[in-house]
C-alpha cells in the first residue's frame, strides 16, 4: 500500500521560508515521478513543481525562482523549499506520486501553508 506523509507546513510571514517534506512508502521510490500541488478552497488543485525519477524538474510560472523541488531517494522523500513567500502562496499543499511501475497516482493528506503578517 502506497502511503505519502507530508509535513512542514505552518504559518509564516511574507518574505519568509518553509520547507515541506513528503515521505513515501510502499513502492520503489526511485522509479516514481513526484510533484507538489496546491489547492485553495473552491479552486482547482494546481501543479506547483514536479521532479521526475531521473531528476528533471518543472515549476509553475508563479513560483519559478522562489521554490525548489528536490528528492532524496535514500530517504524516499521529496522536498519543496519555498522562499520569498507571498500571501498568494497560502494554500493546502499536496504531495503526489506517479508510480513508474503501475502508472497509478497517489496523494498525500495535504499540509496547510499560511502566509500572513
């Protein structure tokens, strides 16, 4: 059973930083593409950043230059380092795993990020 456990969300002031973590279990992590999404109430979930099994990354235009996605296969963990945070970054952030073995997708439970003074 694939499980994703996110952590690292919280309240931060504008201009501050946070690092989100997502620990995966139940699959061969090194063969999986990983991504972070975010969703505000009443809005569609949107892609923030992704990283392939091979390490290629992509970012939403709104976070380019501010956010950094990375992975540690030994720890089966994907990270999202968020810098220069803005109030518009306030959302629930979700980790997504795309299995390279089955093609199935899995989601974490979400972690709240609030940017406010």
